[in-house]
């Protein structure tokens, strides 16, 4: 297959800003991880940047500038609470995509992983109260503000 000249141009335009977008993704994600880690309505944040995460030493060794804008957390409550939280978000788009320019949210228990057995879900770290975020490049105050409003609406 041959890529058209126009599509090649678009591809190159995206590549030129990729490093800047990834820096913003990572920076925003780390700030959201810190916010969620202090949020009383969150039980667990699953991101290796946290000192309590079992892979933190490897994370620091191999990703000293940070890595990953996609992670999960467990909200204090059941599936109904997790879905209500997701429904209360306004900035985040309800999509199963990952690494988009915009922030995304999904309930993996009832969507992306719903075909798995209960044992496989638990082995994958997916519980009824698990929420997956893919943090985008919006201004961090807007991202955290949206999360904050969603928690307050619970």
C-alpha cells in the first residue's frame, strides 16, 4: 500500500509535535495520580509513579522522566458508584481509546473487559469499582477540576 501525499503530510505534522504531546500527557498524568492518591473517595491508584506501587523502583530506573498517561484507580464504592462518577465527568470523553489528545474515561469491568470471567477480571486487576483514565493534553486545572466536580457529585 502507498500512502497519499496528503496523508503523509498529516502524518509528518503529527510526528513533529509528538514529543511535546507526550511530555504533556505524562506531566498531566503524574499530577492526576497525585490528586487521586490524596482523594478520600479513592481506595487505590494503580500507577507505578507512586512510592507504594510494587513496580516503583523499576519505574524510577527505566522512566526517570515519567511514563504512561493511562492508568486505573478504584473508587470507594461499587459498580454503581463507579458508573455515576464516570457519568458526572464533563471534560472526559467516555471512550475505550487510549493515548488520545483529549482525556478519556471508561469502566473496564462493564466494557473492555466484560467478556472475562470473574476470576480473570480479578487476575487482571479489574474490579466493579475500577475506573480507567487516559489523561490528555488539556490544561491540568481543567482536568483536575472536572475530576473534583465528579467526586463532589457522588
